[in-house]
C-alpha cells in the first residue's frame, strides 16, 4: 500500500512597515499564491483610497501617509518568514 502525502501551503501577505514601526508583520493568510496576490492588489488600492501616496512619484513603494509607511507588501509561502530565523 502506498502512502500519499498532500502538502498544503498557505500564503501570507506580509507588510514591511519600516524599522521605526517594527519592521515586518503578517497581514492575512490565504489558501494559495493567486489569492494572496489578488488580495495584495486590493489592499494597495485600499491604502491609496485612504490617503497613502508614493514617496517617489510613480514608484509602487514605499507608500506614506503622515508618519506611517508601507515599505513593501509581499506574498510569501507560510514556510518563509521575512523577519528571519527565530532565535
């Protein structure tokens, strides 16, 4: 009898708020990469609707509103933590 292993990998939308605001933090988990990327696009649109603007004209990031920055928004597999290894 053969064993079948099915690996399910969630994808997480991460935000880099810059070193002054604590760096990387998870925003939301998704069942797949396409779902995460789609949500990322909607999230960026919502940020812009709510007053976030590019620091440099026509650059996608960083976005800024007053003293709040979004340096990057990335979708990564749940096995990857952009904060690095745990100590």
